[in-house]
C-alpha cells in the first residue's frame, strides 16, 4: 500500500464520518439532560433540504447554513414543547418528528430535486466537528452549566430542588441537538454529496442514535465510535475493490450489531449501567411533583 | 385548563395544515368519467431521483400526453420492496384502476398476489419473469447500452482500471457487468474492473464514497448501476470520467459525463394503455432494446470523446439495432474457463435472464 492510497482512504473516511459526529454529539448532549430524541433522521433531512433550497435561491453559503440551523431550532423547539410542556411520550414524539421530517423535506424539495449546485469544501466541517467534540467533552465535565445538564439528566427532581430550571435546561439541550442534526443534514446535501434527493440521509440519523449508546454517553468515545463505524464501511469498500469478497449486507448491519453488543455489555452490570446512562433518560418530568 | 387549550390549538393547527397539504396535493384522485381508464404506477423511489423512477415517471407523463382524456394516471412513490408493496398495489386495484405498472424487480411476488385477487385488473411488472393471465412482464435490454459504454471505456481509460459501482447481485446487474467487460476487453485486453457492491439502489453518500474509493485505487472511469448521480459528481470533482445512469445526467457532471444509457418507457406504456382502452390487452413478455427504442444513448459528450470514437459508438448502436452485433457473441468463457457460448453463437435470452456468473477476465466472485 502506498502512502497516497492510505491518505486517500483516510480522506474518504473523514468525509463520510463527519455527519455521524455532528448528529451524534448533539444527541449525546440532549440525552445527557434526560431527553431521548428519536427525530434525528427527520431533523437531518429538513436541515439538508432547507440548506439546499436556500443555496439554490440565494447562492450564499452563509444564508443557507443559517436557514438550515433555523429549521433545526424550529423543529426541535416543537419537539421540546411537546415533550416538556405537554409531556407527550418522548419515543412516540421523536418517531413522529422523523416521519414528519421525511415527508416535509420531500414536499419542500420536490421542485429542487436535481438542481445542480457547487458543493462546499467539507474540511471546514471536519475541523469543526473535532473541535466540537472536544468542547462538548470539556463543557459537560468541567463547567458548571455542563454539570447542571448532567444533574438534570440524572435526577430532575433533585436538580429542581437545588434550584435549577429543569425545563429551560432541557429546552436548550434539545435545541442544541436539533441544530447539530440540521448541520449534519446540511453537510450531507452541500458537502458530502452536493445534491438534494428525497431521503438522501439514508438512515444516518439512526446510526447516530446507535452511536450515542455505543459511546456510552461519552463524547470522546463517540468520536472513536463514529470513526470505527465510518472506517469499517470504507475499509470494506476498499477490500472489495482489491478483489476480496466480503458479505456487504453484514457490514451494513455492523453499527447496529456493535451497539447491541455494547448494550448487552453495559446492562450486564448494574453499576456500569448506572454510571453510563443518564438515570432520567426518557422519564417525563412534572414540574410540581 | 391552560394545557388543554394548548393541546386543542396544536391539534387544530395540525388539522388545518394537513387539510391544506391534502387539497394542494397533486396526487389527489380526480373525478373520472366511466369510460376513462385509470392507469396506476408503483414506484420504488421518488420521481425526483433523476434515475430509475424519474424515467418511469417520464414514461407515465408521455402516456398521459399521448392518450389524452381517455386515461387518467395515478402513482404511489417510495413503495418498499416488501410485504408493504401488497398494500400499495391492492390500494390501486381496489380504487378502480384498470392497468397497474409495478416498476421494480422485487415487486414480483406481490404483484402476482394482488393480481390473483383482481382477475379483471391488468398488471405489468417491470424486469420480472413470472407471468399470469392478467400479469405481463416487460424490461429493457440495458445491457446493449453497456456494450456501447464498455467500448468507450476500453478506449478512453489510461490507467486500464475501471471502477464499477453496483447495487445488488441480481441477473440484470451481473449481465450489465459482463456486457460492459466483454466490450471493454475486446478493444483493450489489459482493462481491469474494480467492483464495489453497495447493497442499496439509492444512497447518495455511500455511492459517492464508493466512487471516491475506486478513484483512490486508480480507476479513471466510473461506471454505476445505482440510481443517484452522486458517483458522476464525485468523478467530476476528482477529474476522472463517468457514465450517467438511467437518464441523461450531464447537467450534474458536465466534464465527466461521456454519455448515459437512458430508459425510454413512454411508447411502451402508451401502447399498453391503448391496448387496455381498446380491449386488446393480453399477457406477454416484452424485452426491448435499441431496436424498439426502449434503450437509448444520451448525446455523446463531444468535449471528451473524439469524433472517431463517437462514430464507433454509433456504429455499435446501429449494429445492435440491425442485429449484426450482439452484446454476448461467442466464444464466451466463464471464470472457471468453461465455454458457455460457442464460437459463432450468441447467448440466448434464457441464459441472459438468469445470468449469475462473471465471464472470464473479471476478478472476484459474484456475491451469494
């Protein structure tokens, strides 16, 4: 193997893994505060389509990124309102958000499907994704706000008793997660495969969700996990092109199987389970209780 | 109370929005007069994919234009290739459709299942091989186009390495690989194929990854049998050459796109719909190529191809059309070195329809 070949492979791994890092790190923060948002796929698609449409109409990357992020704020804001104020079931609401996002993005993008655009250099986002993981890791473990988020996720009643605003904290983490998902979507439709086509995220939102569990809610493990998932996918393509026969379907299942194994592993030990998953994940919070 | 009124407002808003969407939805069924025939289509992807489904939708629009008021058409998009398809096909059959086109290979058993429940409704299944009294099958000889692009690729490659991105190991795809390789190796015996199976018809990100991987491994021409134009775009970005898939994709990769194999379904759809209107429809198997205009080549890119090469490509098209050239002319050997098509003969349709082996010279094995 020559050096150029290895650099080329690393290059492709970096480009294809970045959306998982963005969506995953956003969901990690959301889950740390005790909220499970299954709407990543929908948020990504809407982020992808709004960014794409704005770019086609204005030709301005800044506006398109801004509107893409705005779509994430609005949609995750609606999700936050439903699960926090109306106390709807988080799983059902998240699934609804995904289904809604798939339909909404298809409808919005219908007239724009197949419009050629100039893609953006992915390296800006790749660099930002690494910085982001580092910052989130620092924020969650070393800053007061980060510790408040974790306190809210571990025990919302105690956090409330200590004087922290549980609802407000969760609004912020949900919207952070939404923004990260829409950036992941934006990256896909503007940098990764510069185009808009219906359902083009092709399940990456679900892989990002699995990734958070795989990483046992730790930012640096999330980064490692994302690059394992992405790296294995690209390596198997390289091996195929070298003429090595591999069961491709198996590699498509790999992220989910790996996550299941981690789940079995962490739930086999009560202490380990307690240490990793936020205790209040997916438990509704009533302010006056 | 406050919470309840909020819920009510949210529900009311959802109902209003849903109502607006419903009214503006173009697929809403129109009132049809009794003598108007209703034609339904089941699509595997969105019509905006600029590939497979897009070309079926172009065919549907052609049908509507040709037959005018004597027919109305409906389509259901993004129908998965599983038990769900039964529901979608049945929905069309129940709502009074006279003719239903199911446009993907894996709707085969689902189409037959619904067809047995509705003997008066006619069905047309694309690329399949199981028929019934009210089920026809039709497909296009895309492999004829693969012969043309194989010839071009064999002449154009400088690294003698061609990257080939494929979806699933089914006969249609294997046939395409073989036809391509036979034509390419005929003009350039040193040519090597690097094949990547992505196990998806449609995942732009993964298709782009596969294209970049192949380019990284030295391929200077990218061929695809998947539905998005991401590979062609990746080729454009990396400065290598590519062929479009299913429709003319030159707009997305003007400096890479040499030509594309186009699927032309319109005339067939119009003819079958006309047969239903006239009451002359019968179950049959159709497999058309260049000759009947079901497969066409997109305009050859004059910026990339020399006029001599374009002339050669056109001569091959013509030869296939008038029968002097066949994509699978003997002698053809399989990978084990066994003679499968004898000298002076051509592969028959039976062998082509069930082709699950690579011809000699292709590296690797067909995935099981």
